[in-house]
């Protein structure tokens, strides 16, 4: 416990480029950048594959392969190959590992929409794009957001590990502290990362509560007239 | 760190992987590839097995007493969100720089994935099947072992496949506290910039994961012969 007060009580840890606020901001920046880039690739691709139904096998295989790939190995590989002149060699594996959870959940979400619902939307005269935007995406939103949450968890963890290959962020406290046997820094940094990860988890849980349509999340009672079933 | 290895790679051609493997496979000293492979197997297998052993009773209890499920699943959901490296670091003060420090968090991640799988698996048992078993005079224990658990196998094994593959790849993060199995090849390659250890490490870890996944698919086929019989008919 004295390690914690040593770390958080030291005013030197609260200012400068290697202070807690700066490192926290870096961690947020790198994680957000990687997640945004991954979303940019994975969501359109997942919507397309889910909507057309083509290429689903590739999605599932890529998701399994990504789970098997060791993050540390990928980080070291890219940094050794491309050098440390920029942060690009570190960002590439971060993005690569963030893509599969979003991709597979977007795909599964769209594909899992009740075909009757889809047909009804087409029957009402909606175009393909409208069906996707007004029916399929809202219904698939819980799974899409689950994919985003899993990916965000992954990115926060990988950004931590990436401190080993020279990236900034909260992982620095842990990695540098461990290397110099400064255990106050190790423990303090670890606690900060854990809190950061919990905050991210909380944000995505709240996002899910607020953005998913009440009818989809079954927060309101829906009477299904046609089948006579009642779902709550 | 010196020049990027990519430029040297283009100049010198691919590294002699096989020669490096042959030289380092079994040196008789600590840290040979064979040694690391053994460590890696232990550190990934123990969490997979322990996770299953612990998730089964937790899942059974959660399926039996539904009020238990939400809070238990909630706790493990939070645990699952914790990055492995800081958890390893915080555990060092309790378990030291040992394999246990890596094994304990991985076991918790495994439970986090397997608990919902066990509960969903038991939930997938059709009500009429359960009632038939009761009507045939099965005791609750016999009903569980001979009827409900076998029917839950596909869902539980699907979760176990995720656990196996991610445990095998996650062990390598332990290299940052000196306990990473094959992950030690990554830190070694980084400290002394050299490509072959990284490639060998990645390939071996992915291969291990694929083998484990294949074995679990095989186990599923053996444990649920009725699935194939139904498909064939």
C-alpha cells in the first residue's frame, strides 16, 4: 500500500511528459486512434459481408486466427521490421488485432436478423440501403456494440503491452518501473491501467444501454400479434 | 535500436531459420526452444483445465439458482476486461516471479468465457427431454450426468475452444515478467534485434493454438455422435 502512496503522492508524477496526466492522455489517444481505424475498416466490411452473405467463412477464420496471434510477438515483429522512427510500426498491429472482434460481431449481427423482418422491410418498399440503415443496423446494434466493447478491451490491453516496444501511455510506468525495480511505479501504473480499462468497459456498457432501441433490447414489452406470443 | 531489419532483410535475403532452430532447439541450457515450448504448454494447459473445472460447478449453481447468475457473470465480465500485464504485475507481490503469476489470471479469464457457456449449454436442454428423464425415474444426479451435460457439450466446447486459443496466445505476455514460455523468444529478439526467434515464436504459438482447437473439434465429434448421425440420416 505504501507503494501506492509513494507513486500517487509524488508531485513529480503529476507533471511533465512522463507524468500521470500526459501518460493517461497518450494511452487514450493511442487506444482511440487504433479503435477508430479498426472501426473504419471493420464496420463497413462487416455490414457488406453480412448484408450480401458472401465471404462469411473468411470473417470467421480471420477472427480465430487473430485470437491465436500473440500480441507481443506481432508488436516485436513489426517494430523489428520497420524500425522505431515513427509510431506506425506499433499502431499497425494494434489496429490489426482490433479489427476481428468488430468484424465478426457486425457480420454475425447483420446475418442473424430475422429474415421475416428483412422481407417485411423490402415488402414495404424500402431500398437495399434503407433496409440496412433503418432495420438491419438497429436490430444488429447490440452485437455491433459488443464487438466494439471487446475490441476496446483488447486495444487498451495491447496498448499497455506496446509500451515494451517504445510506445508511450500508461504501460510505460509498468514496463520502465519493472526494468528499474521501481515497484511503486509498477504498482501505481498497474492500478491506473486497471482503472482505465474499467472506465472503458463502463463507457461501452452505458453506450449500449442508451443507443440500442428499447424494442430491440426488450426493455419494453412487445406483443407479437401475429404469433400470439408475448415476449418481455 | 539500430536500422530497421526490413532493409537488411532485403539486402541479405531471408534469414536462415532452420539453422537457427537447429542450433537453439535443445541446447541443454535453460531457455532452449524445447524448454520454452514445455513451459508454454504447462502455463496454457493449467488455466484451460482449471478454468473448466471451476466453471462447471459455478455454471451448474448459476443454472440451478438463477439469481446467482447475474452477479457472478457481472464480476467475471469485469475481470475479463482487465488487461493481463498489470494483473501479472500486481500478482507478483503475492506469488512472485513464478508461473503461478501467469496461470492465475489466465484461469480467471477462462472462467469468464466458460461460465456463460456452461449456463447457456444447460439452458439448451429442451424441457421435454428433461421431463422425460424425470418420468423415466432418473435421479437428479444421473439426469445431470447422463442427459443434461451431454446435451450441453457443444456449447461448452465452443467456449472451451475460445479459451484454449486465447490462453495459448496470452501466455506470451508473461514474457514481460520473465515467465512467458515461447513469448521469451519475443523479448530475446527485441533486446538483441534478430528476426528468427520472433518468427519461430509466432509460428509455434499459432500452431499450438490450431492443434488445441483441432483436438477440441475432435473431442466434440467423439462426445456428441448423435449430431453426425442426425446429419447423415
